[in-house]
């Protein structure tokens, strides 16, 4: 088994660490089923669409960010040399005014990383040079959450440009941070033990996925929303088993990504069962339509010109054509 890969840390009792299966093989089926675009990413995690229209994926195991051509799947290394640890590394990437920022998580000594390792946001200054912009781990340690935790520095999970800076979800400390480009960190909104994961924003309106605490029942997998001054979040939709990401397309249509059915009775720290992930479309009154299912442990997705690009834990990117799909069951 390769390096164990962290997905979330839960406030209840478990640290959810993901070790992708090494035995599964894929046989791409004819369209409109999901199509395999590329493979070989190392500890694939968060993703974004860059200013050039390409897909960028953070890789926690290799400490890299890959650039993927959305038309051909051609993959090049965009950034390398970012800090890693046995279970952590680059978790997400975002661009602000053409500059790339990488969220690095679960690399502190508290999480088994080397002394001096810092969880936070790193600005890429060159292909392998970077500057720490915000030390989120130290803020988390000095300002502990009200929910239970056992990693003092938390688990920064996803990164979203917002209000001239960033929002960062912490899947272990159950809160969202507001981070300014000058490095200042504050708690934007705090939650009960709901395990916030992926995040997106349209203007000042924020959409956030939550996986729910163990055992990640589908009813606890939700998409919620909050505004600039909200102190609580409002439920938009529920029913996605182990919800890990959310994206709003250009037409303001909302989509969610569920990693899948968590194996009841399985060891704490297991990922969702293989091939149970779902790409979901939010319909009226909070309904969820299955756009694609049978996805193998998906972790994040982006939408580019009517196509969803789904990144999996095993280092693959799959495409789902959204233009011809109205949801199926």
C-alpha cells in the first residue's frame, strides 16, 4: 500500500485517513458515461480552474501542483517542492489576480510532520519557490474550537478566494477561516461537528459541502450556504453520502460531489467504498439528482464549459458531460 492519504479529520473520534486501493482497474465506457481524461496524480486532492482555463490539481503526496489541459488531458508540473508529511501536503490551490496560492495542511508536528512545518497558505513565487502567506496552524492552536479535537493545528481542507483574501475550511475544527493576503486569520463561521469540506462562492454568497460526522450517513452529507454577514449557515440540500465538494457553474446551477457510501463497521479512517461516489445536481426545493454515479473515491471537481472534471483519490481525472444530462437514478 502506498502512502496513507488524509481526507478529513473528524471531531468525533476518528481521523479519516484515506489509502487508495491499488487493485482497481477502470474500463472507460462510451459517452455519456464518465470518461477517463488522465491518470498518475500523486495524492490528488483539491482543484481549481486557472486563469488560462486549464485544470490545476494539488497533490498531497508529491508536494506538487499539476496543470492538466482540459481538452487533451496532457499533464505538466506547475509547482513542486511544497512541504509534505506522512499524511499531509498540498490540499488545494486557488488563483488571485493571476498568482497561485496553495493550501498546505496536516504537515505540522502535531499531525506527525517535521519540526518547523507550517499548515497554511503558500504563495507560489516561481515553479519551485514559494512564500508562507498565512500560518493557519498556529492560529488554530492559539484559538481552539468549541467542538472536540485532538490535532491542535486542525486540518485545513479547502481554499476559496473571497473578499480580497480567502476562505479556508477546517474539516477537523469544524469552522471556516477568513484569511487576508497580509496573513491575518480569523474565524468567519463556526459549526457543530459537521465536518466542512469543499467550498465555492458567487460574489458574497458562499456554498459549502459538509461530510457529516462518522458514520457519514447520507442524510448528514449536505450543501449549506451563508452570506457575508451570516453567523449561521442555511441548508440548501441534503442526502449526498460523504459530501466532499460543491461548485456553482456560470448559469448559477449548483452541483455537489459525494465520495460515496462509508463502509459501516470498517476501520475508522476508511475512505468511502470504491465506485460509490456521485456527482449531484441540486434541483428545486433542495432535491439532489444523480448526474453520474459509480465514481471511485472522488475528492474534488471543477466545471469547464459544460463539462465536470472530477478528481479522484487514486490520482485520476474523469470528465462528465453536463450539457446533455438532466439527472438519472
